[in-house]
């Protein structure tokens, strides 16, 4: 299944969750799109699990294959809960941390910055969005990319960063300090439903 590239606002309204994490999509029309969007509909247990899985998949912008592969990686981690470990792996992706650092306004924009070679990891060019960043590693912009307007706009609009990211405004670089705590990421998401979905 290909990565979803359609309207994010429409998808957010369908899932009842802001996949851009800014709530703008739901402020004006907090109901599903379409003729019957405001009608009530009963969701089965399977439907609830599927919806939760789709929410997280669209938030991080992964294909189903990538999403499942990451879930299987989380299964192999012997410490901690599988659902939490799964979210930690998603949060440790390079494109996500570029977004969290404030270099981009959305994860999709962050993915493009990485793919087009504007990002370095530990001083070396990193153009694969799915690279897993390890705690202690430093993410930065290429010297030739530091004057990009799209990045300047994103940095200007970034008011708060997650506590597991240390940002140096002078060097325009971000350090991934540690793995996040569960309550620091997507607190509304019920990852246990995703675990139940894949372990049916």
C-alpha cells in the first residue's frame, strides 16, 4: 500500500484526530467528511482497533509495510511494553526528529528535507527518512541549506520543543537527548489497540 498523499484535513476529520497535531483540521468541522459525516455510526471492536492503527500510521506518514515492520521490531525489544516501544521507535525516526526539532512545520515537509539531502546526522549527509536516530546523536542542516526560507519560517513558528530534544539556535542543530517518556508523545493514542489489532 502506497503512502497516503491526499488531503490531511479530510483524513483527520475521518479519523477524529488531528494528524498534523495542531487541531486546526477539527476546529471548523469536528465531524467526518461527506454527506453522512454528522450521522452516528456504531464501530465494532475491530473497527476501533483499525482506526487507532490508521491514526498513528497517518500521523507518522508511513506505508502499511513500513508500519508493520516497525511494529515487528518493537516485538523484539525485551524490556518495556510492546506498544510503548513501538511509539518510541516511530519517534526516533530521522524525519520525525527533524519535525520535532522545528526544522519543518509538518512531518511531510521534514521527510522532503531529509530526502533532498538538506539534513546531516552526526555531521554526515543523511537522506533516508526512516533512519533510526540514537540518543546522543546530533541532527543539523547542511551549511548550504541554513538560509532556506522554508526552514526559517518553520523555526520561527516553533514555540515549544519536546524535552528530549536539545536545540542550539546559534548552530541550528538539535541533539536527541534520550528516548521519550510515554506521556510525552501522543497521550490520546491507545497503543494497546494497535497491539491487539496485529496480534489478533
